[in-house]
């Protein structure tokens, strides 16, 4: 079994000790980490977003920090600040919570735009610049941000530039009936569920990242991915379609789906599976209600239906 396939199996198993039935979100979290990207979880409170992030970081032996966003939060509360040390008679930099491996930014849309913008450099370049001095962040570095799609009072909508920094956007979703029963059984039993073990370390993550880059992409699939992204820019209801950055992200995440499936080559289904999480939050509609009502996913599905899929006669495993 490949490094990524085994890592995926172990992470899903360990995270499953703490949260029930969220394998699809765990898949996206692992793929985002291996791609060097970030994840936005858009869902109501109480669905397990914080538990997922904490157990995911623990399973990978990564340092975890959580920030609760509020309207009066300043960029320095995230990044850090220089203060004058009277005892030493010099300025000293106090690092903020972004200096970690997995940063959970809870209710990111409650932070003011100025504070949200403070994350742009961190998420894009994995560094922080304070008073002209640049500090590199730890590697791997990943932001898992959450927002509540229902409660909008006292919130600040994320601008397109901020949304584009997130490799994928997803939702936890409510559990099924059987999963609800399992959750109740776990919480009501006097014996706590086993703590998640360690599935990997930083060295194994680096090895998995290198393996991901070796996943083969047939030229016809590059053409297919480009056609899908180009189709999102067409239509009277669309103001802003998928950018070249989004097109690259689509292939990267599709590679991740191939790798966790123990394949070192891409299939059209990998691109289809990656399309909604990667592209939907990057589409801007003329009617803003379309985006608010999660019609981005429906739009992406209609685009996929309109683009011919590469012929099954192609040997996708050929090099």
C-alpha cells in the first residue's frame, strides 16, 4: 500500500474514535494538508467542527491552536506583536497563535475585514511580516476556518480574495439516524471512547507530500479540468468564475483523491469529486442569494454534466 493510502486509512481510523461518520470531511482535511492548502467549514454550531480539527491534528502529531474570532479582535491577536521589554530595554516579538501547525479559526466571519486580511500572507506564503521583519511559519501549516451560514448578525462576509485562499470549502452535515444513535451511545456510556493514537509525524507527512506530486495526470484530463473551469466563467448569472489558481487547485485535490484511493494516476471521477469543494465557493453570482443558498454546488454539477468526459478507452495508467 502507498504511503498516502496507508496514512489515510490510519488517520480516518484514529479520527473516527472521536467523531462519528465524518470520513468525507476527514478526507478533505488530509488532502488539503498534503496539498499545502487550507479548509473552510461552513456549518451550524454543534456539528463537530472543533472536535474534527483537534482530533485530526492529534492523529498527525501536529501542534494545534484554536482562535475564537470576535469583532474587536486585532490582527496582532492572530499574528503577534512587538513590545518593549523594560527589563531588557529592547523590543521583543511575541508570537501569535498562527505559529502552529494546525490553526482552527473559529467563526472567521465574526472577525473584522482588517483582521481577516491578516491571514492572507500566512495562508499564501506561510510567513508573517511584522514591522518589516518576516517570520516563517512552522511546516506543515494549515488553517481550518469555520463559519455559521445561518447567523449573520455581527458578521463580516469573507471577500473573494479571502475565499480564494481556501483550497476547499465543505460542511460537516447532520449525522444520519444510525450515526445519531452511535453518538448518543458514546456520550451516555460511562466508559469514554479511546483517545486517538498517532497515525503519522512530520517526516511521514513530508514523504506523503512528495508522493502526491508523483500522481500521473493524463493530458486529456488536463484538457478536461481546463474545460470545466472555463465553463464556470460563462453564463448570465455568473460575475466571477474559476481562476487559474482554482484550476490548479482542482488538479491538486483530484490528485489527493486518487492517492487516498491507492492510485498513482488520475481518473475523471477524481476531478468530478474534487470540483464542488474546490470551485463552488469561488463562483460569484449576480444574485448574491444564489451563493448564500448553496447554489454554487448545483451550478458546478450542471457544469460537469455539460462537459464531455474523456473517453474510457484512454489508458489513464499509462506513462
